[in-house]
C-alpha cells in the first residue's frame, strides 16, 4: 500500500520541485543581474512616449503616443497581414487542391508542381526573394506599371484608388441588416422544406437582398461613394511620388505574397485529403437516389469533407499568423518589429517586452485552439 | 461536303479527316503562342488586337473539339483524350496550361542557362542578360562553410560522415540488439552528437585548432543546427509525450503546459528570447555561447511538436499492448522502452520525418541572433560592395539547394510511409 | 629564541607578501572584467558589421578603424599587445545586450551617448571618440541641395532602434512635413533600399553617410546634404558596476588624445622619455605611478602610443587618408579650435 503511494507521489513531487528550482534559479539570477546593472523591472514604460514613427498603421498613431499604442499598432498590422494572407491562401489553396484531383493530366501535374515547389522552400527564403529580388526590381514611380490609369505599381508600393464615403455608417448598418435577413431567409427556407416540402429559392432571395438593401442606401439614405485616384506628383527634379489614393507598401505585399503562396500548399493538401476522405460509396449512394452532381457536392460531399478539412486548416491559419512574425526580416512594422524590435532597443526592457510579445501570440494560439476543440466536439461523429 | 464537316459531330467514322484537321488547328495555335513569346513574331498581326489575342485559344478549342472521339481504338489518341480532353472545359484548361508553359518556360530557361555566365571571377565577367552564376562560383566555399577556416573544413566533413555512419548502421544491426535501438537513440546518439560538436568541430583539444562558433556558417551550419536539434529534441519529445499521457496530474499538466507554450509562440520570438533574455537568467559572469543558446531554443521548440507527433503514435496503439506488457510484470519504464515505444515510433516515422523537414526549413531564422547559415551568408554576399545586385542569383541558388534537400526528404518519408503501412 | 625569531620572520614575510599581493590584487579584485581579460589574454570588443573608417574587416579578416583602435589601445594598456583583441560584429539590436550579458567587455561601435542609454539600461559611456551629427544623403540628380527642400511624402531609410530614428521624427515634425520612415536592422539593407530608389533619402550620422557612400555602386551619384540636425557624440561603452574597467577604458582613450596634444607620436614616444615636460614624461611612463592606480603596469600609456598611435594618427590612418572625411571637423584638439579637450592624465 505504502509503496504504491510513494510510486504515485514521489515522481510528482520531484517534478514540481525541479520546475520550481529551475524557475527560482532563473529569477534569482535575473534579479542579481538587474541590480548589478541598475536596470529595474516594471511595465510603467508602456505609458512613456514612444517618440518614433511607424511607417504603416491602420489606426491613428504619431510619435507622441505611448509605447502601448505602438504595441497596438504592431498587433493590428500583424492581424492585418494575417487576414490578407489567410484570405488569399484559402482561395489559392482550394483551387490548387481541387486541381490536384482533376482528371486532366496537365492540370493535375501543374498543381502538384505548385505544391511541391512552394512547400519545400523555406518561408524566409521565399520572403527574401519576393522582397529583395522581385519587388525591388520594380520601376521608379516615374515609370510605374500602369493599370488603366487608376492604379500604379512601383518600387515604392502599389497605389490604388481610395474609397471616399459619405455616411459610411449607414451603408455599414445596411450590410449588417442584409446579412441578418439572409440568415433568417435560410432558416425560413429550411423550415418550409422540412414542413411542407416546398422549395424556397433561398439563394436567389439572399442574392437579391444583399444587392438591393445596400443599393437602397445609396438612393434614399444619402450614402455616396467617390474615388480618390493616385496622381503622380513631382517632388524634385527626379523624385516622383503618388499623391492621393492608398499606397500599399511593398513590405506588406511581399509578406502577404510569401505567406499566401507558402500556406496555400498546405491548404491544398488538406482539401485534397478531405475530398478524398469522403468514401466513394457516399457519392454513389447519393447518385443512386437521384441527386444531381451539384447537389451531391453541396449536400453530401462538402459537409463530410469539411469535417476533415477544417481542423488542420485552422492549424495552418494559426501557423500563418505565427509566421507573420518574419516581418522583422523586412521592414514591415508588425508586432515583433515594432514592439520586440524598435521599442525594445529604445527602452532596453528586454524581459518585459519579449514576455508581452510571447504572451500575445500564446493568447491568439490558445483561443483559436479552444475554438477548434469546441467545433470538433460539436461535429464529431459519435462512435458507438 | 464542307457542310458535313462542320456540322457533323466527330465520331469514329470520319476519324481520319477530323483528327487531321483538328491536329492542324492545334499545331497552329501552339505555334502562334510559341513564336509570339520567344521570337516576338505575331502570325496574326493582320487581325485586330483583341481577336489576335484570343485566336490561339479559339483555334485550339476547335482543334480539341474535333479530336474528341471516344473509343477510337488508337491507343495514343484515346489516352490523350482521356487525360487532357475529357470535356470542353477540360480542353480550355489544357490550352491555358500549355500556353502558360510555352510562354514562360523558354524565358526562364533563357535566364537560367542560355544567357547566363559562369566563367570568370568578378562581377564584370557577367556580360550576358541572364543569371550571373560567377557570383555563386566565387562565394561557394563561404556559402557552404561560412567563415570556417579553409584548412579545417575537413573536420566538418568528418563529423557528418561519422554521424551518417552511426545512424545508418542502426538499420543493419542484428535482430538481437534491435530492442536497444530506442534507448540508443534517446541516450547514446545525443552523447555522440555532443562529443562530435564539442571536440571535432569546435576543437581546441588534441591539437585541433579552436574555431569559435561565430565563424561557423553556411550550409554546414544549417546541417549542424538541424541534425543536432533533431537528435536532442527527439528524447525530450518522447519524454514529454509520455508525460502528457501519464496518470500523475503534476507531470501531466506540466507536460501539457510546456507543450502548449512552445507550440503557441513563433520561433522568431523564441530565438529573440534566447539571444536577449536568456543571458539575464544566467549567473553573473557565466557566458553561454550564442550558438548553443540558439540550438537549445530550437530544440525545445521542436521538442513540443515532436511530442505531439509521438503522442499520436502512442494513442494509436491498442490497449491490448499495454495490458499484455503489464501482465508480464514489466514496470513502467521497461514496458515503454521495450514494448510500447518501438511500435508507436514505427507508426509515426513519417511524422518524425515531417518534423525534421520543418526543422530544416526553420533554420534560416537563426540569422536574428547573428548566426549566418546559408541564407544569411547569401545576404552577406549580396551586400558586399563588389557584388551589389546579385540578390536574385543568390536566392535562386539557395532555393534550389533547399528544394533539393527538402524534396528528397519528403519523398523518402512518403516511401517509408508506404513501406511501413503494408507491413502491418 | 631562534625558533620564535624564525616563526616571527616567517610571519613578517607572509604578512608583507600578503599586503603586497593584496594591493596589486586589490585593483584586479575590484574588477572582474580586468581579471577575466588578463586570464583570457585578449580583450573582447564589440564592433559594427562593417563601417569603413570606424570598424571594418578586410578580406583576410583584419579589422581597422577608429573604434577598433580604441579597443586596441585597451589591449595595449592591459595586456601589452594591441593585437590581442577579439572583435565581435554586432547589429544595432544586439549591441547593448551583448554588452550587458557579458559576451563582450567593450562596445566600440559608433554609439551615441544619450541620457536614457547611460542611465536606463545598465551601461556606462566612458568618453567620446568622435563628435558627429545626423545628416541626410540624397542622389545628386534629384536636385535637392538642402534639407529645406524636402517636401511632403518623402521616404527616408534608416537603421532601426537608433537615435537616428528618433531625431528624424523630431526633425520632420518641426518642419511639419509628412514622411515615410523605412527602418531596417542591418545597415547594408538600409543602403541597398536607398540605392534601389525605395527611399528618397538615407539618414544616419554624417560619418556613417560618408563611410557608406564609399560602399555604393556609384559614390559620385550621391551627396551628403550640408545641414546637421542633431548632436551625435559617439564613444565607447562598458557595463555599469565595474568602475576600474571603466577607468581603464576612459583613460586609454584620453591618453591617445592627450598624446596628440603634446605632440607624442608612435614614432617619437621612446625619445620623449627624456623630455623636459613633466606631463610628457608622465604620459610615456617615465615618471609617476599612474599605471598602478588603474591596476596596470607603468608602461600602459606608452604601449598605447607606440602600438596604436595618438588620436591624430588613428584618425588620419582610418578616416582622412581613406578619403571618407578629409577634414577633422569638430574632432580636432581644443588648442586648434576643435572639441577634443580631455582631463589631464596625472
């Protein structure tokens, strides 16, 4: 009896003791080192004035704002490039994944080459290639690549027209209202189908709603949209710039490109595994009860495939978000570059800043994982 | 007669005429694109721009329509039809793919090979429009070995040779000793690796000149970091996986905490931590080498991913194995090392190979702590005043090297997966 | 009687030895860094990743520059051989942590002396070896000849985490000009970005501008604008808390400057031992016990002057003769109108 208890408790106590010892050792040393150097530990620096500017920011920021605001700017930039990357990598990934299953020999081989090519080259190398080799070779603004005179691509960035709204909030609310009504339309259609067997053209109705409701706001609510086009302006004899419009910095473009292309390969493999994972019997049974190809895809294959596709794909989205920290290698002001780079170098508070940065990423990862676990439990096929 | 040709659907009867006309159309359409891209000759310049742009597509489409005949009996035609010409949509896809290939592959080959320069020793020797491979040729030793002294480079080669021989021999030992394989790879291999790195590559003993870690670099550093991180992260990952599946709560939750922490943060922040934070945690005056800190950081990071891979294998084993081992009276450790782990690890060899692949692809990040492996060395070379503007050549070279390594490894792991799945 | 005399003598001798050893070990004991340096037999010096004139390695791996010479001076003073230095190239990000963590003992990397760096991060600046200021570089064909011609929307490349970044902001704000800061970690990347046209102007310390210009594809295509927008006193840095090591580095630099003031060069240092001027004699170690106060031998200062040269020789060798900055500018002795005025070594 006793020996069993010892066997149970001794290892645990030893493990806990070791962990406490290691942490204690680190903290003790850190304390001594900081005392010796006259550095103190504290998060008060977050309220200090940052006094450096950030190249690209979605929210208002100037050098007189605090380090905490700089942290927020970095965080938003990270999320921005992650969202853009996720959007494009999903589209590309789905297309390539389906192409991998195509009966067409050429298309399938090309898709395979795509996947094998972008997957086996390190992401950092791809990023360097896009930023230092490809985008650096773009022409100066004077000879910028011209897209129908409304958009220009140069070494300084991609300039696109800026949306200038009046009464944007009304338009925004109308879109929300349309989205909610679409949700109710679908519920209504489903209920009708189950109760009376009548078919309600839900898709057509939703399509009309999403078009008409926002369009109405233009007509009756005074919403209007105009565009501000980028215009080439001469600063000096040889230096030109674009005024007006929105300038997308080449750093953002290179990072989004590299992330999308690299992650799209993993998404493609996931999609392929998902669709292949739906048994052939399912498709045959669905066909035998008279469903059309489109209906088979929508009602039988996709729901089952999604169950296989979504968990690893969410993992890949998470990886993409973590990989966006490579922005520190090119000058894109994401969380790592702004906070764990500039801010850390100016204040010298390495421990605090790196802890905050790691904690931020950890929070993002853990929340997405928790969400994924909840989704998995909800759609899990309960095995007997 | 012409009416019949145009309006009758192609079938086996008028095979010969349709196929020949179809092939004619196809040839014309491909030729147009080819000449246009490579020699800038526009065969259809007589027509207005819009039509001449889409003409190859239309002609090709008609050509494919004409040769789409089922069950002709001609093997070549049938396979071609099945593979690239199944439906009209398919034929459009095929056409577009071929056009893209024909348009860009010659340009690529031109840049890579035909107009490239490889002879010479300075940038001025690159006279052509193509790639300047002289840059790679001149810097190759640096890219491979970093700043490691030329005379001592045999030491790195020897170290890797010994490592390969050791790992390779594991496949050839007699059955009797196979059960000790796991213990060897968990305990013996790290020790050998450590000895190799400390005495052979770093040196300073037995008459070998000491080479500081700041001088290590290039592709050899990539391999050093990858191999040694893998060898060290494997045992840690196994222990973490076992810990996570343990019934003792303290051990279980510490393992979970450790794994989830390292999996949730990006590698670049971990490397920052090792470069900037970690020195603060050491006693005053104790200084740990930069490379060792980086390897420790990468090892711990990958150990968490390895733990998840091993856990997958442990979970896949049927409970019967555990019960049978326990009924034989085997204790916890003997059960795991002699019965459970050998089977579980065999299941997840592809997963381990994938982790190693990810490790190799993650090594370029150590440039943030100032260590220059292959990508870092290329960055150094391209900003050298004598060689400005060689970024593309450098990164293409690095890309090719990494691609060859990673592709072979992934192919090998796929082969392993097939072999092992049939075994069961 | 004889026995007790013998033991008493032994006692006396041991006490004398103890006191004698202690006084020399005293200075060494008070400084861990000095002890470690003597034990290792080389000075660990943190330098830049390649800035001509300040710290730059040639193809064979030999370092030269005015920052390099500061470390060599310390090596000559402490170990008697100015060649006993190990150089560690550092980026702007790791330079301070390399020093605080103990990877290097002196940071001689054209670092600007500011309050926050001195007080806040556990470091101590021990002097100024180059008085500089921040400036801008533009292409000659852009037609810009003064910073007053900068317009809204200009893009400026610089190094991340430097005083340059902060000063740039202050400058453009004061002129009410909107600008786009593009900040890289490695100086080479900054230069490449400016050279390719990604940025319209490149800004850093004017000495850095002059040095980097020599590394560009066509140096003649670029000019450094005349205005100086900030004070940048560049000097060596050591860890806080080791006052003996601090003094050694500080006075090694001061000796170099004062030697030039008194006309002592590496060539005539030996002959100066018989000089009439007592200060000169002190500087060459022919008089006084200055070395002992620092825990060094008495030939510490003459070793510096003979092996590294005085400040003027170092400047000429690295900066004027290489064409980076032909004139001394503010880096001239106070007796000739410059800013170099150091406390006397006595």
